[in-house]
């Protein structure tokens, strides 16, 4: 059945600048770009649903604990109209919501609590409320470790993710599994039942697997020796002149599995003399990459890499913002002579690595 529209016309309706992101990812194929756009919207919707539940639970938990701490029932004054706890900026936000709701006759306590932004509640976890955290706020997160920082870091990360989704931005460049895991980590601080309930609603994994277009942006390399070097130096070293397609990331195949860390390439350099003299020269440089290459030379000389010239890839560390960590290693189940997943290098998409159960899925 003819759908009654063309992808190019819909792309124009969405606006050329917005659609360009998807066209680029789909290598100019308008139909594929539109499918990718539709997938991105479904992905955003599923993730936003989870955040919305956590937002409601968090604001009610904070309200409940502050209400008890300031004895709202006995005093007849809600905590958010008391001095303390709120600083002038937070008080101003309260006043704005009250002024907005009052003409509608909706300025009740529940409506006011619901009318405050997620940013307001995340702000209540800031350093300026440290004393209030110790006396009251920590009780809103009974399954946490008791520290304000644990909750504040998670909540701020979720807030940033929420804002990106709320503005209908593309999620193509986001680490969706990581972001969703952070939402679940925040939910888990409210207790095991909240955590279980939210997971029962989560449809992000199924939608993430349905992504229609994924770039072959990662090279999987045979890494019997390369993986231990990465663990020590966060770098990959191979022979000079070795050719690679344009890639963003490197994955390591060793011990009959694709390892769970998929670092991004930070810097690439070919024909590097693997000598102590060159290492000393680079170590004295003001350039950070020079000094890092020097450290890699010195750490690897005398083991697998000796005199000569090599090609070096400097890679992200697990805690780097651009780094990707899979849920775990991807096992390779085939055995026998010549059955390794890759003898040299193999190209895959990051998305396929994130959704694979075994190497059969790659």
C-alpha cells in the first residue's frame, strides 16, 4: 500500500537542518533517514517515560521527608514557605509557580509540588543543602549509601538526559544503554520495589535493538597482546602503515570474547620510532599526546614491541565521557582451528556490540 507521503517531503516538513542529521547517518538515503528519525522519536519516548516516573517519585519523596522534618502538620505552614530551608532562588521559583497557578484556582499543595521543575528538585541535592541532607533529605533515598554526592551525581545526569529528550534532540549520538542504566540506578535508591517496578515497564532495550541504520564505526582487532597493553596504557599499537577504514572506536577480541570496553580513538599517529631516544624527546614536549605516546613506548618496549616504527592509537579510559562500556564481554562459542571471531580485524557497529548476546549476532 502506498503510504501517501515521500520521505523527502516529510524531511522538508521537519526542517532540513533537523533532517540533515539523519540523512548523514543514512548516507543520503531519505527513506532510511526517515525510519531512523522515527526510531529516534520512539527511543526518546520510551526513555522519557522512565524518567517521568522517577521524577514523580523523587519529588514526592523529598516533599514527604521535608514535610515531616519541618512538622508541616503541626505548624500549619508547608516547608517550602518556611525560612529556612530554601535559598532566595528556590523561593523565587516557588513564588513563580504559585503565581501561575493561583489565577486558575489550582494553587493547592499537590499542584504546586507537581508544578516545580525537575531541576528544582535536583537543586535540592546541591552542596548548599548539605546540612538539610544530613538531617532530612537523605531519608528520601533509603537504599542509597547515605551520601549526598551519590544521589546528586545520578540526579544531575538524569536531568541532563531528560532535558535533551524534552527538546526533541536527536539521540543518535547518545549512549542510550548508559543513560537508561543511570535512570534505573537513581530509581534503585528509593528501594527494591520501586526498582523492580520501573524495570517491569522498561521498553527501551527492545526499541534500541530496532535501530534501522547503524554505522560500521568500530573495528574489532585480534588482541591477545593488545588487550593487556590497553588495560595498562589505554592505547593500541600495531605495525606502521596498517590500513583501517574510517572508524571511531576500537574493540578487542581476546580469550575467546570481545571485551566489554569499547574506547573511542582520541589520537592516531603512524611511523613512530620505537626507541628510548624518541620516547625521551616526546616526554619533554609540551603536547599532551606526545607525552602519552612516550609513556606507551616506554611501557611496551622489551615485551611485544621492540625496535622499529609502529602505529599508535591513543584511546579513552572507562570513565571518559566518550567511552562505551558494554554490559559485559561478548563470548565467542565456536571452537576449532580457524574459528576465531577475527584473525586480524573486523568492522562492526557500536550498536551491534551493545545489543549482541554472542559473536553470532555480529
